[in-house]
C-alpha cells in the first residue's frame, strides 16, 4: 500500500508539472504568433491536448521513478 501511495504521489506531481510546462510552451508559441499575425487564438483543444500529454507522461515517469527507487533499494 505504501508503494501504491508513493506511485500515486509521483504520478500526480509529474502530471501537474508536465501539464504546466506544456501549457507554458503553448502560450509562448501563441504569443509569438500573436506578434507575427496579430491574432491570439486559444482553444479548448489546446488545454485538452496538454492535459492528455501531461497525464500519459506523468504516469510513465511515475512508473520509472518507482522502478528506479525499487532497484536502488534492492541493491543496498
């Protein structure tokens, strides 16, 4: 149970971190396009796409972190 809570904690923190990173990158790209074309369009699809990427990568990185910690624990 302790490992499961640890996994959920890391997965959630990685999901949020990657989601915010993707949102910031998309916002910077939209701002650059705003200065070039004078049109700022932020759609719901941009938010949903960043949420999907953050979720998948967060789960993957949560598994990797737990696996690395387990292997280090077994090595000691």
